[in-house]
C-alpha cells in the first residue's frame, strides 16, 4: 500500500478582505498610507475628480451619524499596483489603467453582491 503525498499551497500571507480606516494620526498597517491619503482615494473629492478609485463602505446602524469606514483591500492594492506600473513604464496611459481598475472594481462588486445574496 502506498501513500500519496499531496502538496498543498497554503497562503501564509493572508490579507483581510476589508481594512478599517486608520485612526487620525496613524497609518495603514498594510500600505503605510496616512488616513488623509486613504480618504483621498476612497471618498469623492476634487483630487480624484469626484470618482474615488478605491472601493470603501461605511457601516452604520440606521439613524446613527457615525459609522466605521472599511476599505476593500483588493481595490486598494490594485490601484497602488497600477500606479507602480505607470511609474515603471511612463508610456502607459493613466486613463487605460483607471478603466482596468473600474473593471476590477465591477468584478469585485459582482462578487460581493453574489455573496450578499447567498446570505439572504
């Protein structure tokens, strides 16, 4: 009798799907970005042409004024990677990169909507 050894690739660098927006004066544990830098990426504002490139959600109970802001990790990392690609190859168009990000965001949204509907 022989035993087959199956190799399993285990991702020891598992990341959370959502990151909490760091407290004021602190930095993101994953990226090192400040709270204000992350806010420029996740909230509509003049800097991002009122179209945030990174997906986030605000968790609040009905009637509450304050909530918890969560940042979608994959969306944030995809955006940062697109910036690195543009820096390494200046011939790449930022508009093309932003369309890729939007497409990835829409795929994330479809995935999230599917998960939500499964839990209902």
